[in-house]
């Protein structure tokens, strides 16, 4: 007679948190609930716009398959461009899984529209770290500066607002006016669409033919409108952030004016080839499906961000944005004040991640950054910051930059794991 296998029940260890952390979390969630309702309203509006674009552009089962080789006649690739353009209120788009990152998409766009002797001026201060080498603000090989493109910048005011008077002066003579929507590794505010519209109006008032380009990373689907709805000539972003919905494996997008997107396509592939080539392999399905989920996934990331802001505010930490500020992206900056606290928090986030929860992040010399960076990202797609992640440079004021959360439930748990690790390492200040 065959032996009957009677498995021993496995006891799964639950999440265990310091009682004071749980009490603060309950208060934070209660404070966040009214904001969750508005996030849901935005998600519904954006979800409707996405579905309408799929239907209007006749997305079919054939669009979900990919091509090999040169990729000529890829109906899925070309239709996806049209879907993105409609969603973003633009005339054209270039969406490719082969674009390595948001920085790569921005670089493609900048080199696509700028020529020797041209000038770029940033209207939101010094750009994100990885753009410094692209522009030539730090030593690099093949920067815009190497190709004879000059640079200037307009600082935001001390209140983090656009400096309209200085924009009007410095935009004159520039080919590209560049706006970074998110805060990057700084504590300045992210920019709402209304603020973007104000900056764009100022730039166009100074020089009507200036190309206004917006780094839209972390900002997609946060509001009901995108930068191209309010006058931006180009908006650029990454598909492992909001617009990929946590499903896209890689990639980036460029949307905007048709003539400018066409120039960018010739930079992406080769002059004379442009958008006509570029095999999509087996990536089309993930790009379409990720875009379809993006409004709801972004809403979950926004809820995680609002909860995080409320929680750390209750605990007495300096947080950006504050609970009462308007959000322009999914990022929350928390001033932790010491390398030990930053490291502990990121390690706790990693412990609360679905992938590689057993790994302990260490600060390292990350390509494109001047300081060592610690990054927690236990993600399905490597480095995908629409999934819960926390990172920061090892420099004053030792701020953690938290973003993402595919679901609010797991995003919330990840944040609590970060706090618990800080508590256990003696790095958590309990002010309440």
C-alpha cells in the first residue's frame, strides 16, 4: 500500500512592528483618506483617457506581437506611438523598449533637436545628477558641451517657485528651454501641471520659437493632464516608472510636436532611417499592458506616497512635499539626517520587498552619480521605481527618496518595514 504523505503545516512568520509605529501609521492613514478619494478620481479620468486611446487607434491582437531583424512594418510599434500621442495630447510619439532609461530618452531628445552653436537653458535649476554628464557640467566623453552646445540655468526662487523674470531674460537666444518636473535628488518642490503651464507661458513669451522640453519622469498620470496638454513641445520619460505600469520590462518615450519627434527618431536609430526600423522582439504586449494599467498603478504609488508623507510628518521628520502641498510626482523626500538612518531605512524597504527581500543594500558608486548611492529596489523589473523603492546619495542632508508601490497594501507594509529597521538599529526618532 502506498504511503500517504501528510505534510507538516508551515508556520509563516508575519510582519511584526513596534507598537508606536503602528499607532502612528493608523493616524497617518486616517489623515490620508480624503486625499485617497481625490487620487481615485484622477485615476478614473486617466483610465478613461487610456481606454479611449486604445479604442480610437484600433489596438488589435496583432499589435501585441513583435518583430525581429530590422523591424520594418511593425504595426504594434507604430500603433503604440499613436496611442501614446493621443493620451498625452500630442501630435506624435516615439515609444521603444530599447531606450535604456529615462536619461537615455532625455539624451536622445536633446541630441535630436540641438545642433552645434545652439544653447540649452534649464528653467528649474541644476538638473538631475545623471544629466550633468550629458550636458557637460561634469567631465564626460561625448557631452552636449563637446559638440559645441552652450548651457545656462535659471534657479527657482527660495520658495521653489519659477523665477519668471529671470526666465524671460535667459530664454532669449536659447534653442531649448528645459524643465525638470520631479525634484530629483534635491528638496525642491516637484511641479504641478499648472506650474508647468506658467513656466511654459513665460518661456514662450520671451521667445515664441523656443523648444520647451519637459523631463516628465515620475509625473505621468499624477494629474489629469500632461505637460504636452499645456504647451510643452516635448515630454520625455521612462517606462520603468509610471507609464510602464510596473509591467514594461524597459524602455522610454518621447512625445510632442511631430517635426521634433521625427528628429529624435533619427538620433535614436540613424539619419535617414528614423522610426522605420527597430525590432520590438516580444516586448509589445508588456508595453501595451503596462500602459493600460498605468493610471491605477500610479494611483497606488500616489497613495503610498501620501501615507509616507503623513506618517513621517507625525513622527516629526522633515518631509517634502509636506502633507498640504500639491503633488507633481510620486516621490516623497524624507530628511533622515545621518548615513546610518538612511542606510537602515533603505535596508528595511528591501526587507519588505517581494523580490530579493533577503539582500542587504550597500552604498556604491552608481554610474552617472558623483556621490555613492544606496538603493533599495526589490522589484520584478530591475530598478523599476514605479515599484516600491527607496534610495538616496550619501551626502547631506541624508534624505531618502521614496517612490512607487504597485499596490497600496504592499507599499504601506514596505514603509513600515523601513521604519522598523530604523527602530531596531537605534536610528528612529520617535517624537510623538
